[in-house]
C-alpha cells in the first residue's frame, strides 16, 4: 500500500525539510495503473538487480518515490521502515506482521496474501518549537490520557521524568487515527490532537489534504 509523507515543516509545504511531519494512506490518486507502472519501472528492476548481484537480502526495502507530473521517479531506497509512513502503514496492515517477517526469513513470503484494513489512516507529527533547528527538551506532555482508545499515539521523542512524560526530541509524537473516508480521518486526527499539549508544540494542519484535491 502506498503512503504520502509531508517533509517541509510548515503548512503548504513551506519551511525547511524535516524527517517528516505526517503521512496518510491509502492514496486516492494512486490507482492500479500507477501502481503497475511503479512495479514495472522501479520495484521489479530493483529486485532483478538484487538477484543479478546474487545478494541474499532478507528485509525491508522502502521505495521513496516522487511524481514528476504523471511519471513516478525513484528518489531513495531505505532498508528499513520509513517514518512517519510506518505509523500509518502498520495500523492499516491486517495481516500479522510476524507472519510477513517469518515468511521473508524462510522464503515463503510469496505464499502470504497480504491484506489491509478498510478505510484511511492519517498521522500528524507533534513537534518541538524550533524543530528542525534547535529546540528545548523536557517539556511536560499533558492530555494523553484523554485520547480516544482507538487512537494511536506513537512516542518518538519522549522520555519519563519524575513520573511525567516529557519531550526529548524534535519530532515528539505521532498521532494516528483511522476513518471511513480520508476527510473523516483528517477531521478526527485533528480533534484528537487538540487534547494534547506541551510548551511550544507545533504541527502541520494540512496533513492528508493533498489527497482530497487529486
């Protein structure tokens, strides 16, 4: 399943690039025809190259792709899960991740029917003021207990101090919500974010909205 990251720090893709300020999946504009092009032009040639080099690689290959008009262009490979894309892809995954890992290791991955949950998943990163430049740490994070039980709160740059959760990094948390439609998921995740507070917290307010206009 494809997902879309948002690299610039601020709304409308303005400001310096970051490690990622949010993501969503699936992509309404990435139809079967585009997925097939990506497979034929990028994914399969990569796998064929690994076989040609006789590399016994068993693990993750994350394809970072940018669209040049209607043409997919490979930007990067990661031999790990991408962040914050992972925070939407794993909640969307219905198939047991352990089964996929074991299938990869023992060579039976092609026998597993990978399935995903219905709906859309949106992830918004809560960041420390000043990120991706200098920022202060040890800001107390409040309101986590108010989050809905179905909401995912992935800790990225947090720590425990005096029995309180505090900030310890630039990208502090990933708040992820599922919705029946992309618009519903977007609205829900921002309602959840309103419950969380820490000094100088900031986040993009337009995560996922690109998918509404494609």
